[in-house]
């Protein structure tokens, strides 16, 4: 039978948007959306923590701006030790991953002299600076909730200054940390200001003095303390997301926010993602999918907060991860002959429509970073061939989901799905630029807008 080709909704919207905005000022993804150029992420002044207040893109500077009244070194240590013990978040378990001590904390302490973490020696390598204005929220009447996000993607290094393993495959690296900041805006004028700042980066050669100066002015509007006086520590951070397998035997994603009472980082639920260990392949999942079919298909469904998990496990799974492995009706794919390691996408036998399952799974952390997009787990990772500890040597690796790919649906071999996430973001940003006009003084976008992806 001839294969059915389903172009994902995000890709189809990209095509339609490109046609409608063909005459618009061209958006350059590498300088306005996903900045990975080494002349930026290895800028000798802005990424060298020993340059003090000039090092505005260093992990040290970003933490200092985030820590509030807390000592920045203690702020980081209090965050890292949370992996050393079980965490109960929202009634769900996030199991301890004690290798955090051996692989990250102890080597960093040793390099720091053994007493307190020296942020000048933070084992975090900047990989990308990201424009996520596609995550903006506004209503049809012009009320603006947010202009979206600006993000910093870091890869975690071992004691020798190389990426924590695994160091092969697409977008390699065993541990990444993403600092995700809100772009404050509550009206169309402010939304237009953010649009112009990101758009105007395209006027300069990427990595030039003019470009890096402009990007610094832009990022400091969301990274510096005092830019969000209505949020904890007066910092615009929305959340920190971590993706790793270096600390355990499965890929795991966690989220952290600044606690309003202590000003410290605390683990929170993972957005739009149920607990795959207790929920995948159950009657409860089939009931959720079948009862919310229309909302899932038109992207208006919101997973109840009580359902969100403490962390998101993306495999490889073993029978021992589940108390009732043989009773679950999920689809499991053996990864290695003779060994009980499985790939298990979000699935359940009682699902009435696979498209509903796919749309739901695509919005979960482990679905987006694994089966639904055909991703090895990371969408932004270290280059497979690098020259660390000195330099990355080449720009960060991007997943095929980001750059463009066609994959087979994890449940239906006759369904092919096409993704081009950077193209989707480019089209979305281009339409936003057009809405404000060439001089940036236009009325802005019409209609309601909500994020299509949170990851």
C-alpha cells in the first residue's frame, strides 16, 4: 500500500506563511533566531567569566543576575544537590541521580580549591542564544501577555573540559542546560520593541562588533537583574530546563524555577507532560485522549496541572521501570536484540485516532525530544567533531527536527511526518515583523496567538 504523507501542521503553516510573506524582509535564522556562530558563542569578552561584568553571556554572569540576595555560588550548589536525593513534585516521584556529585559537583569543587564552587570555572559551555518570540501570547483585542522567550543553551563539561558522554550521534552531549527567560511585554508597543530588536540583528554581519554589541544590548534586557520586578529575584527567568543521560541510565528532563519565598531554584513539574512511568499505556491515557480529541487537534487542550510529572523520562526503558510492564498496552520497540531495552512512545491500545495521540505526544517533553520527531534526544548539542577544551571548533549541532526531516510515525509505518522547526519559527517571526511594518510603527499582529510548542 502506498504510504500516506502527513505534513505536520507546523510545517504546513510555514509553507502557507512563506507564500503570503514572500515580499517581506527576509529573516535569517542563523542571526535572528538560532544563534550558534562561534564568533558569538565564543566571543572572547562576553563569554569569558574572568572578564567580570563584561562577560554578559557567561554562565557566571547569568547566575549572578539570577541569584538575587543569595550568594551565587551557594545558589548553584543548592540547585545541583537536588539531583542527589529523591524529589516529590506535584505528588510524583523524580528519582535521585547521585552521579551528579561524581561527574559535576566534585570535579568543579576540586578545580575551585575544594571549598566553594568558583563560577569562573563553571563547567558550562555556551552553545546557542535563541529567539523564541514564537512563544508569545496575545489576544485578538491587542492585549499582550508575553513577547515570548529568549534562551541560552549550555552544554555541561567533564573534568577535562570535554562534553559529558555520550559524545556521538545527532546533537551529541550527555547534559544540556537551557536558561529560558520571559520577554516582558503587556502591550503591542512593547511587543513591537522586542520584534525590532531581534529583527535589527539582521542588519549586521553575524559575529561582527556591531552585531555582538546589538545582541548584548538585546539579551541584557531580559537577563539582567531588575528587568522583571514582578518576578522572583527581579529576574525575568521563566524556568531552567535540563536534558541529560549522563547522570543515569535513562534520558531525563527536569524543570526549575526561582522560588518566590527563598529566591533559590526549586524543581517544578515538566510542562504539558504526564508521568510516563505511571501513565503511559494505561486506560487513563486512552480516556484522556478520547475525551479531549478536538482540543488536542486544534491545540487548545491544556493538560491539568495535577497531571504534570516531576520529570520526564525518555528511555531507554526496561521492564523494571514499570510495576506492571506486561499489562500496559503501549507500543514497545526492542532496541538491542537479546537485551531488555525498549523505546516506548506515548501510546495505548484503546486510542481511537493516532493523529490525536501524535499531537498530544508532540507537546510532551519526551515526545518532542524522542519518538514523535525522530530525535536522538537533544535538539541543540555539541558538534560531534570538536576541539574542546579549547573551542567547539564548529557550531553546535542541531537535530533534524530543527533543520528539516521526514520520519515514519512511531506507531503507523504508513504515515510519514515532515518537520522543519526552524522554518516554522522563521515564518512566524517574519509575519510578526510584517505586522509592525518596515519602520516598526505598525499596529502589530491581529488575532489571538498562543505558543504551539513549549519545548
